[in-house]
């Protein structure tokens, strides 16, 4: 487990704020499912094998319980239990989750996720809504080079059956695992691994080559005969809907298959094209999970994103959270200027401008050192105050302007710009 220090916590809150804003704009009901689930609930789809990946134990009542490892299970448990819930139901969540994993960069045992789900009829528009929300979230975080790779599980599974001339579910699972590894391991290593299981090398190569096809709808149709691909028209309809919504950072990627026992239709993953961190978010249609909870009449599609991994991407792209982007430090030259400085700090805080001020009566140099993370500083000196002014300094390049206390009182937001009033 890890501790979240001030800077990382500020970034988490920055992402939470933008996600909640978008959730509200798109009509999602924001909730938080229980952090503790029945172990049987978490085993609903994945079976006992999930125990290797989660924290579980017996409570004082000798009940088998576990810490949530994502939000989808809890939200789906909740949604399937609400017999009178109006459909389609749109639910979102944000918070901490737990996984028994080997800690490494971008992968922790306790971390944060954002999640959005739509429950109801299985429509193209509900899938487009989830992908649009996802795209807009990354836009609002000012992240660049973001690509959403989309695929369809039925399409890949039907291609596997055709290639291997088989409908054996175990064969499909094995080849899906091979496809899932193509972005993580060299092709020759995967071929060697699955040849040892008895699979024909030429057919494996055909499957791996297929899984590396990426591009627009037109690119794919120019590459191979799509008329025989199951669910291809569904993907085309989805892309058409997304394009009408103004979403352009999307492409086909036949290598995206997601959780092997989880998804039942469209799947997608989000990447920064210039980063090696892996998927920043992912989701798709998972109607089999609602059926596993006993609701054959309820279908679902959703998305979840890893907050810490997004923070790492923000750091790679030098994106500063708003709470730090507009932070002001008020600095007083001597003890006589302290009251004026605190009055200015209180005024800025009343106007929701993040403001720091020294509480220990330190000298100017030490106040300046402590203010190094601020965007601007207001320097309160006796000569300037005597003439009704203060100095506003850019803490990055050292540029300074003089602004009047009258203007500062009338328009506190003027401190967010070095333009001379």
C-alpha cells in the first residue's frame, strides 16, 4: 500500500473534479458502492481464480468478504438488485480500489479509479455515450496524443473460429490470450509459447498478424475483406455515431480484446500514443455479467480509468492541476506589513483563489523559497503600500508589475495575470 502525499493527492482531486463535472453534464448519477463485498459477489463472473488477485478474509461473523478490486462489480450488483430502477440507468463512481498485485510504476495495490456504467437495452448509442464521455474527460484534463482503440469481441472470436476451423471455447480462450499478449511481448516469443501447446504455427501467425491491424474504417476495409467479419457493421455504426458526436480520436484495433471472461461485445482501450505506460482507461459491453447476477433482461456497457496512471501521463506532458496552476503566495517585507498581507490573503481566499502566506514571521528570502510552487506572488512592501500599491511577481520568470490595492479589492482575479491594470 502507498501513502498519497500532498502533490499526488491534489492531482487525484483535480481528476475527481473533472470527472464529477462531466458525470453531471452527461446525466450520470454519482454514487459509491460498498468498499467491502461478499467474496461470492466478486467471484460471480471470474470464479475462485479471482482470489489470487484480491484481498479477502473472514470477518468476525465468519463470513467470507473481500475489498473491492473495481467499481463495475459493485455497481452491477447494485443495479441488478434494483427491480424498479428506471432504464436506461447511468451510474458513475470515483474512489479507491484494492488489488493483490506486484507493485510497479503505474500499478499499485491500493489505487484510484473513475467509472461510468449504462444499464438498459444493448444499443449502439449507449456505447457511443460511454466512449464520448471518456474522450471528453481526457480533453478536459488537457491531455494530448490520446487515442481510443476500439474492437468487437464477436469479430475476433469469429475470426479465430474461421482460422482454426474450430468452435472449441478453450481454443478461443487460448488464442485470445495470445492476441492479448501481442502488445506486451515479441511475436516470436508468443509463437513459441503457443506452439508448445500444439497450435499450428502458420495459423497462429495469421491470427497475430490480424490482431495488429489498426486504422480508420476505410483503412481496414482497404486492408482485408470485411464482408465476412462478424459484427463489422456494428463497429461501423458505432464509429458513425461517434463521428456525429464530434469524436475523432478513435480507430479500429483488432488487438484489443480486454478481460477474457468478462466482455461480450464492443471493447475499447485508451492510450497516450507517446507513452509506454499502457492503457489509461478501458471498457466495453459486458452483458454476461448482468446475466450472472440473474438479470437476463438487463444489459450493460461501461468504462473505468486508472487515476494514478493518468497522473503519470499528466506529469509526462507537464500538465499542472488547477489548484497549483493559479496558486498565489502573499509575501510581507516586514512585521509592519503582516496585517495588510493577511488581509489580502483573506480577500483572495474569499474569491476562491488558492493562496499561501507565511505563519511564522520568516524573512523575505525564506518566504520566497517557500513560495517557489506558486504561480504568482504578491509582495507587500512599505514603499508600495504607502502609495496604495503592491508588487505582483511571476514566480517562473521573475517578471514584476505594480498593481493598486484598489484594483485588487475591486477585482481580486486580476492577480492571476501579469498584465498591467
